[in-house]
């Protein structure tokens, strides 16, 4: 069965420090990978998605970047964190679509709580 | 933006009652999905309804989709305390390689004994 691992689960970082959140998926190959952010009490905002190694689509201009160095590895980074980067970050994966209407069920990791102080 | 908006934002019911949550969106979609999130946890997929479907059932869940009104509803029948969570609708749009999901702001459901 497929599993998704995301770490670290929580972290507190000072403003201006770098960030690296890592996500790996097991039990599947060539998945679509996603990074979402959830502000406190809010919905999810899609930050990045990737359909293959080295292929990153950015949805929102921001202080963050993403990389996919391996098929099942997705990394969210920042060179200098801002207070506004605080939030709950969720990595997710989905399989390939067979038709336009089949739809991707997205499977989420347990999330990473980031507090920038 | 095609972000969905759930209504109500919060809902409190007693165990055994039915819970209805609504979702509205703005643009064309290929599918609409409902997810559940327990406090501080990741999201769990509940049900997917395609744009050419009008109603779907899964256990105690019933989802309807009205594409002419750009709205969907999630009904949880015979609610239980364990149903307490936040529920999100997500609209799916096919990009050619992936179905991008855009999430709404969620409904917080509280089921009391």
C-alpha cells in the first residue's frame, strides 16, 4: 500500500532563517506531488505541484520554492523565512489520471506545523 | 478564483441528527471532492463526484452536485461524535497531466452526545 511521510512534524524558526520540509511517498511510482499551506482556521492553498522529476509548477508567488530531486521525494524550501510563512504545511500525492473526469484522489501527509518567530 | 466556499462555517448538532454542509464555487470543474480533517491532522478523502454526476452515496454520506448552480452539498446521516471534524470541498480541474484541487475554507462540525 502507498504511504506518505512528511517531516519534521513541528518546527519553530526565527525570521530570516532557512527552511526545508521533506516529503517522501512509498508504494507508488511517478506520482503527482503537491505542497499545500493552511493558515490557522483557513482552507488549503496550493503552493506547488509536480508531475515529474524536476518539473515544478508554482501557484502563488511567495517566499518559498519546491524541488523534486527524485521521483518520490518533494522538498519545500525557503532561504529566508518571514513571519507570514507560519502555518500548517501539507504534502500530498495523487496517481495519474486516466480520463479528464476520473479525478485525482489526493492523499495527504500528516502535515508540518511551522511557527516563525 | 474557483475556490469553493462552504456554508455554514460552523455547525453544531447532537448525535443521531443529520448534518448538511454546502459548497459553492465560481468556475467550471471536472469533479468535486469532499475531505475531512481532524484537528491538527492531514486531510482524508471522503468522496468524489464527477461533473456529469448529480448524486453519489458512500455509507452515511450523500453528496449532490448542481453544476448549473455551481454548488454541492454533503449530507452526513445519523451523525456520531466521531464525525466531529472540519469538512472541506475541493473543486478539481484537469490540467492535462493532473487534476488541480482548489479547496474551500471548510465547515467545522461539532457533534455532541
